[in-house]
């Protein structure tokens, strides 16, 4: 049977980390990289693993890549502190580990996301597949500032049982994370030379609400569906507006350089 390591990156997760670690305590190895938490995250984690490393946070991809360097097992299961592996998902993963005959290199796992006290079955939040289980060939690397991904050369399948995800604690938590992620997204797109006009900003915002609330059936979730659809469109507006702002500032900076060069 192949061995498996759970990989976690944390920062101030004392309220979540114990339940997360309990759900993966069956793994052969748990590798945790913490960004110098100021709470009891590390102390609690030491009850479950000795492979705890402290590293100053720069971006998610770099944190995960640092953790990958510490992994010794045959397979890697990537999990966050607010996620839980159910008994059904564990059984499905163990069946994969016991079969060395297949040529699959990685698996996408469906997510069962909870927000505002409810399982968000619609709005495009389910099954919401993410690549979280893959063979460890000691060469894989994560890339990207936002929604970082690991590139797999080989066959990728999907698992049937979901990872349980308790997303945002409340609306304040959502908005704080939104502000952080939209800044990272706009910086990444700006560095790549992406441009956006104000009409496009408004169009994308309206389209997002229509997609989430009507096409993705958010209307069936009642009040939660309405609030989430509005938040999703606001997310698109903020990140697009931040990119538009950077385009304007870049243009002004370029004009200033032209003036001084004359």
C-alpha cells in the first residue's frame, strides 16, 4: 500500500486546526507550514505531527512548494485548516493507495462548501472540483498568486466523495478575504499586461450576478443564494476595478516618465 502525506499551510487557525487534523490523523505523514501564528495553532498541531515548519508568508504557491520539499510519502493530500476529510472520502483514498496498478497521477476532489449556515449546493459552489490529491514525484511545483495550481503531467481523475469545507466564518471574514484576494488577482493580471475598460468592469459585474443567481440556480438557496450572488458580483466588480485602477496609474506613471525624458 502506498504511503500518503497531508500537506497544510496555516496562520492563526486554532479554532479550526484540531478538527482538521483529527480528520487526517490516519495519514502516514502530516507536513504543516505555519506563518508564525500568534495563537495556539502550532501548539495544537504538535499533538498530531512533529513535521511543523515556520516560514514567513510571501504567497500561497511558495508556502505550498516549501511544504512539498518536506514530504517523503508516495502521495500528497493538500488540505486547509477549515476543511475536513469525511470517512467516505478517506475510504475512497485508501482504495486508491492500495491499488498500484492504475496509471492515474492525480485526482480532483469535489468540495461540499458551507457558508451562512447552509450547504451551498448551487451558485456554482458544488461540486466545485479542486486538484488536491497527487503522486509525489518530488518535481511538482505550485504556480500562481491567486488560486495557485500544481501542473500534472499525466492522467487526472475525479473522486466521488467530497471534502467538507467550512468556508467563511461570517460576512466580515468574506469581505476581508475578498479584499486580499482581489488585490493579489489585480497585481498578477497587471504584471502580465492585462487591460480592462470601465464598461467591461460593469458588464462583468452584472453578468456575474445573472450567472450565479439564475443560471447557477442561486435562487433555489433562498436568502443565502441572493446574498451570495450579490457578494460574487461585488467580488468581480472589486477585482476588475482594482485592475482598471492599476491600468490608469501605470498610464500616468508612463506619461510622467515621458515628460521627464524630454
